C-alpha cells in the first residue's frame, strides 16, 4: 500500500476519497490504474477501498458500515449519522430497511433528499442528542429509535425502541426525544411506540411476539413468566391469563448452533423442549407457539386467528386467574442475556 495514504486509510476503516489521494500526492493516472487493475474498488462515487480489504469483510453489517462510512466521507458539511446508520454503530437491533440506504442528519438544510445513495435529513437535533461512537458522531439511541419509527412505521420503531431500552436507554429519554417532535410527520407513531416500548424483551422476536399478542385485544402480556417445581424452573416468553406464548427460532435446534455449544445435539434439544412444554402445561396453562413468519403479512392474520382461538379455549378450560401459581413462582428474576455487541468494525491494516 502506498505510504502516502496508508495513515488516512487506517483512520477511515480502509477508505480513501479521490480528493484525499490527490492531496496526498497521487496522480490521477495512478488512482485510475489502481481501479483498472482491480487493486482498488469504488465503494461510493469517489471513495475507494483495497479489493483485498473488501474480500475480508465477514458479514452484511460490515459491508453496510463501510458503505455508510464511505457515504459520510462524501459529505463535506457537518453532519451526524442517523436512523439505521446510527443504529448499526450503536448496536441497536432493527428490522431490515426495505431499501438499505445511508442516513445522515444535517443541521440547516431545507427538506430531506437523497443524493448518491445518502439520505440527508432536515430534522433538527440538539448537542445533547449526539454521541460519539467509534470516532463517528451519531444521534443517541432514543432519538435514533424514534427517527426509525417516523421513517418506517410502528413495527420498525418498536423493535428499535425495545433494543435501545435493553442497551441502557430509558423511557424518560424516549419522552425527551419525542418532545422535540411535537408537530413533526410521524409523531403519532412515535407516541404509540413509546407507550408500547419495554426493556423486558430479550430479542427482536420477543418484541414482535409481544406486539402480536397485544394485538389480540385482551390486554398486555407479561414477559418472562417463570415457574419452578420439582427442582426445575421454566421461563415462558409471554403470558396472558393462563395462556403462554412461546417464540420459537429454528436456529436453536440446529446442531451446529446452540445444540453443540451446550454439548447437546439438535435431537436432544428438541426432546428437552418437549419435556419443558409438558412441565408448563401441567400447571393447567395453554400454550401457543409462534415463529418469525407469524409476525408479518401474509401470515400474521392467520397467526392472530389461531392465537385468539387457542387463548379463548384456555380461558374456557382453565379461566384466567393465576393466583394458585404464586407458590410456584421463582424467588428472583430470570438472568437476562447480555445484548450482542455492535457489529465489528471493518478494520483495515496496510
């Protein structure tokens, strides 16, 4: 790697702009030769990275981080990362954007617009809403979650808000961010997200499951309902009356994933889950099981109909009161899993 730009690329995750390369002393023909011979690749218009560096990126999040950083380097005016671009740096869980794009907030511009794959947002922000992550200015978790709600709707916003709360933000911070949005487009969605947000869901799937159960119209479910007896403790994802809702992911039954890590095969994991369900249902509780596809159209309507039918059947058989289960409740709260770390930076070394 040319020593004239090595330090610049190291500071910028392996990226260099055409202007920076020219200012460092590279001739236009040298830059074009790197591109023509495939040693460099254009990440954004006028922003380059070594081909070998791009080949070493391990997942789509690293690719998006690099795209966002390249987009930021193209913007000469002061700005901060926002929306999904901020969430990725902050480690906030989100649903995928319909069309991934780089988001920045720029004070003083008139109207939001997209230029060269970067969306420039006009919404003002205060210095207290900006934090620095990995050397980059980003809007803080509360503001980021509510911006996602305004941009993409309730479901996207609820997932981001729950994740922000899991990572240490607060409902008070959400309310503080919303006060600035009093007359902004999407503020009704923002208020609905804040009203429903909870720090107690441990994953995106649990957030979506809670939202689906709430949509049944029978009240807000309790998260992480525990039962203990005969030396065994089981925690159920959601409880409504005497009915519990379990969120299932296919991954936990794959031997190459959680099964082998715990010294058990996928078959053993499945058998353990069968015994667990027998244990829970033995307390005269009904059970519904939900998977990822149940949360989205076109399957959501059928999932709601099934869950309503199963819940009402449980009410008919066992009622809704759980006072008799008080003596079987665990003494303390369930140990919460540690949130996954933010996406690894696409580090580059010459």
